[in-house]
C-alpha cells in the first residue's frame, strides 16, 4: 500500500474510554480541528476535554458499542465541521473510539463533477423487505425460491488492523464487480443481491434447481475471490457460500436466512470453496452443539477439560526446552472430543474466557509433575484462548496466577494467537514481561498480522502455524510462508518456532531456514500422564465455585 493511502487511512484521534466517560488513553488529534489530544488527557473525563455536544456524542456511541458488543459508527457536525467516529468494545467496560474529520467527498452528498465512482449502497432493510415480499409472492404463485448467503473472510481483519475506510473501499470494489440483479436474458435463475453486514452478502433466487443455484452462486463467489488492488496493494477475500431453499429448509424469511448463513458457516468450517446447501444434518449438529455447551459448563466446573503436554525441542541438539500445553477433553461417554469441536461452541456461547481461566488454574496442579520430568530451565507454555486474551482482565488474571506462586514467572510462557494479539493493546503485557513471563505469538501466518505491533509488544518468539510447516517440503507456497515468517522473527530479534515437525526432512528444512526450535511427532517425549490422576483428585473434591464477575466503578 502506498504511503499516501496509509496516511489517509490513519485515524486522527484515538481515545480509550471507560463506560463512565473516563479517558484511559489518548493519542493523536492533530488533524481534527477542536479535538486535539492533551498530554494530560488520561485520567480526565471527556466532558472536561472537549465541547459538550462532542462528549455526549462519544458517550452515546461508546455505550451503543458496549451494549451490542460490536463496532458502532456515526457522524457528527459541530461548529461547521463534520466528524466521523467509530467505537469498538474492548471488554464489557471499555471502548476504543477513533475520530477523524470527514473528508470533503464524504461530506458532500452530491458527487456531480467528481471522478470518484460512488460507493454502492445495498440497503439491508430494503433487501429484507424485498425478501419477505418475494417469499409471499412465491408462496402465493407456488414458485420456487432460495436464499444464498456469502460470507467474506478478511474484511473484518482489514478494518481492525488497517482502517475501516480501507475495508469499505475493498468491499465496495468487490460489490461493484457484481450486478445488482441477474440479466433476465441469460437463461439463468433470476436473482437480486443485498448486503446484510460488513462481511455478509445475500441473494434471493427464484429457483429450486440445486445445480443451477450452485453454478450461479459459484460464479459470483469466483468474482469475489479475484484480487482487489487498493493504494498500490493487493487484497484477497475468501468467500464461503451457503444456500437454503424455501419449503424444503424453512418457511419463514428469518429461518431461511439463518439456515443459509449456517450453511455458509459450515462451508467455512470445512475450508471449502464449493457452495454448501443446508441439510437436516446441520440442524442435528446444532442440537448436538447445544448438548456440548451444557456439558461443557459442567466440565469447566469439575475441571474435566485440562491440558495435555508435548515437548518443544532444540531442532539441532534434540534437547527439551519447553512443555507445550494443548486442550484436551476426555468425556466419560463421548470419549475424547476434539478441541476444534468444543472451542467453537465455547466461543459462541461466551464460555471461552471462563474455560481459559479454569485451564490456567489446572496448570498449577500440573507444574509439580512437569518440573520433576525435565531440567530446571524447561518452561511450561500455556495458550490462552482468544476471548480471554481480549478480556480487559487478562493481564490481571495472569498476574494474580503468578502472585499466588502457582509457578515461577520465569518458567511460564504465554502463547497468544496472532489474530488475538492484533486486536488488543499490548501495553499491559509489558507488566507481565517485567515479571519474567515469556510471550510467543502463535498461529503465525494463519491470519493478518501487524509489523508495528510486533515492534511494540514484549514478545520473545513467533510460532509458525502447523499447516505451513506440514507442507514445508512438498509445497513451494508453504516454504515461502515459513521463510517469510522466520525472516520477520529474526528482523525483530524474536525466536522463530515451528509446530508440526513430524519428520527429519522438515527438521532439516527448518534448520536451513534459520528456525532452531520446534515440536511435533518427530520427538517422542516422556510427558508425565497428568490427566488421569488429576481427574481422580478433582472428582474427590466438591465442584469448584463459579468465578465471580468483576465490577468496576
């Protein structure tokens, strides 16, 4: 991306505000007339810093974001100046507000005489109203009807890491490639397009022919998959499409959209570029997920979800350097449940942070056995779940865990997924680093990263995602990604680490690229069997009480 495009995308004023209006952090503001940030802004209320209409406007926007647990955007005009503001929730009590002066093009509703192509407006309410009307007419005239939902991966990351303005421009470019409705002369199913949210598109198709629907939706997805050039950089979106058919899968507009979205989510889970049609199996899977959510609450209370440990080694000498913990749930009836199954349920039901805290507590019980099975300098690596990392009390939870003497701080390693790290301010992580805890960015190269954040965060290492390491020897693309990740780590003075080192060929390839440490099936560690005795000990105790919710004044 060109320097001009990046500068244009930068926010003018960034403020971290508590629910009651107290400013926690503030920066920028040099390009916003009347809203310049003061050096002593932190610790003051916004009413004392900026004009009353602006302060009230920010409070309302912030509270809307906290209530909806999402991003809220709005515009304000004050003293003849137009402002654009966006608030993103940062936990239950804080929101990050980004304010910039509205550009001339955004202030002027008329684009007459301008060379800029207008941004398409796909009105959500208008689309839903038209969808209801189409369903009513289809039922009346006994015509077939289907709804397709296309979920675009990547838009939210671009908005969060670069700027909302850039993500909107990318989305607009993608939509402009698509016709708003079908050409009645092309012989294909008649359809029209709508936008449900920042990353969701929907189509209503007058057809029940699965083959014809699949071809139509696949064609639109292929167009959305083409690279988009903005500001000298190329962006790639990944569409996942799902379809539900009226009468077969649902009989109301809401259910039809819900089922189409569920099918798109299933396509995303599979990592499939093919159009996914809703089935009764998905409905049964939804019921099964409800059962898992109920049983997970009990498993968290009884500490049945614990950590299994694998060794991380020096790839050159074979010396054990760390015990790396991964989640393991041994269900008494279902057997071992894969993390990919229950973690998705934990995230959608709000149990992820509670699960992460409970597993952190289990680490205290495990440490004695782990320490006895290795040298004194071998660390224990804990991968905190994303929702826990993003919670405002994450650093306090880790600090309290270390203060209780659970294990020496210099023996703890925190693995934080790349996507979670870029979505939070790393300021409070410095306190943990000063205590001696070591931090590693996990799942590198799975999503989007931030080089500026890598420079600011108190990190020790970068761990390449297993998917890239597995294909290191046979896929040129995987080798390029691993080489780039290792080069980034070395450029920032960080330690490159690999997960998924399963054979000697991968080990030799990683050593040649400059990666010294890794874990995988190549190493057969005598890891202590912690799960069974720990479960027996916990079963003899009463269930652990629910964690109290912290309230801030």
